C-alpha cells in the first residue's frame, strides 16, 4: 500500500468515526497526538502519480532537444502575429477569428464600462441585482440568434457543465458526439444521467439508438458542436433537428467555434444550413472566441433562460460578468453584424489554407476550411517535434496530443483569422509541408536507445 493509499484510508476511517460519534450524540475521539515538536505539514501534491508522468514528458522533451510548447509567454497583443521570446511570429493559436479583439469600438466599450461601473459586478446577479450591461449583451445575443432570450455566464466551460447539470438528471439520457468538447462530457458525467457517445456526425446511429431506448428515459438530450474545435467540420443540423423532434428529445448545439465563423453574417450553423433557430432547444456559445471577451452564454426560449437563471448553479452561485467584459462582447456582436466582410475574409483564408495544405500532401482530416484546420501528424512525440520546428521557423501553432485526440491522430491545429494575409498562410503551409516531410521515417527515439 502506498503512502497516498494509507493517508486516504486513515481519512476515511476518521470520517467514519466522526459520523458514528454524531449518531450517538457524542464527540469523536481526538486524532492521535503528533510527536512532540512536530509541526503540521500540508500534503505534498507533487507525490501524486500525475507528476511522475509530467516529469517523464519533460525528460523526453529534453532528450529530443525541445521545450514545452505550452504556457509560453506572449509579449504582445495576440492576433495574426504575436511576439514570443522577443521575436515576432505568425500566430495560428488565437481564437480572435474575425479580428474584433483589436476593433476600436470594442476596446472603447470596455474602457467606458470600466470607468462607469468598475471592473467587477461584485455579486451574483440573483442577489446583487442586474446591471444594464448584462441585459444589453443578452438582448444582442438573442437577437443575433433569432430566439427569445439569452443568459451570459462568467465561464464558457462552466456554462456547459452547469446548463447540462441543471436540465438533465439520473432518469435521463445524454447522447454526445464522440468528438464533443470536454465541458459537455464533464457536464454529462456530473449530471448523473445515462451517457452514450455516438460516432462522429452519425445521425443514423442516433436515430436507430433512440428507436430502441427512448422509452426507458424521461428526457433525452442530444449534444453536437456547431464547428468541431479539433477537426473543423460540422454536423448536418437539419437531420439532427428532424430526429430529435420525432423522438421527443432536446437538441443542444455548442457554437463556441461557430458563432462569428459560419453563415454569411456569422450567425452560426443555423444560418449556414438554413435552419429555423427556434427549432433547436439550446444554443450555447462562448464570449472568448469571435466576441473577444471571456465567458459563455445560452440562447433559447424565454422559459429556458428563466429556468437557468433560477436553477443553474454556475449562474445562481457565481458573480455576474464584469462590466468591461460584457460591454466588449456586446460591442463585438454589433461589429460582427455591421461588418460581414470580416466573416467573408475568414472564410477565404480558411479555404486557402485547407486547399493549399491538401495540395501539398498534408492530411487536413475533416476540415471544411473555416476557422479550424488540423494537420494530422500521427503520434504525439512527432506532433510536438513538428510544432517546435515550426516555432523555430517563426510560426506559432500548437500540437494537440493524446489524450485530447487519439494517439495516432496527434496534430498541429491551425486557427485561421480574418487578419491573416495570403503570404502568411502560404508561408505556414510551405513550412509545415517541409517540416512534415523532414520527419518522415525518422526514429525520434534512436538517441535514447543508444
């Protein structure tokens, strides 16, 4: 038994004795006395197994002559270019898909809101009261989606977790695409509902499964993404809408990477595929991508939003959005709708990258050529080495490795923006093709065996 296991068993035993003593109306026996002069110590978290794995990964990186590609310090405002380690690099690691992070009206809105309201809402909206900037943002979002109402929360990840947890419970079923974001799968796990993952974009599988099991559950929630963040493709929304309606299920669409990207004016998957947005129960998105802020939102019916405002723990028990964040996001919605040419430039850039990469023999997977295109490398060490080689050539694009993707699907993920120019895109593709070719057949670990 390890030291950690011993500590865990001791804690469980102590809690059991406390419960027994309380049941008798007495007090638990005191914990064993420490040796004289021994100072109490906090638990050493570096003894957890994950740290051994982290140390191993660092050692492998050193043996390959590379550093970690994660947590690098950015020394300039991020956009199509950024400064890292004192050098300007072409940046393909930014969510600022249509360049609104530097939009003058967005920045002015944030500054004005901070001057008037300060930099915190200081309380939850339920008990501390509403602020005008919350309502303005939510009305702008609901209008952009073409639905009745919206609610904004302080974290995109928490928005998914708390929404699913508030709507779905142990008597229900959640069907999730196998490539769904972690925030969805965590929310589903914590909800206590039965969970099934379905093959990517396979609406027939969903239809056939619901035909067999729908009557076993009170509620059924189907969750897809508007634009998949690892692969850059999207579902057939009309088919999912038809299937969920026929089986009496709810449909939730996570538009974190789709809003501002898909459709002629950036309104998302419904605009792109000509679907009535009111036929979808739950629209979710984040403020941190196209809208150049931070947080998450849900759009839908008045009843849905009223329910979440009273029952979703991530809203009820959390502080409201800060004024500068909400005001910036609301100004970004207005700018997106007023300047659809930004969405068009992003689409042109996404297509150019995907088509040139495919022509160069790179594996771009399922990408539809919008804001996200992966270049699939293979195993995780090779993807990390390839990304490091690109970084040294002045291109900042991050590797996505196991367990975020299957081991032989490790990739370098490129986020395109409307601010990239053709020369930057072409250079990134050419450099990536050279790097990938240079690693073909190379045994990265030969030096370790020697």
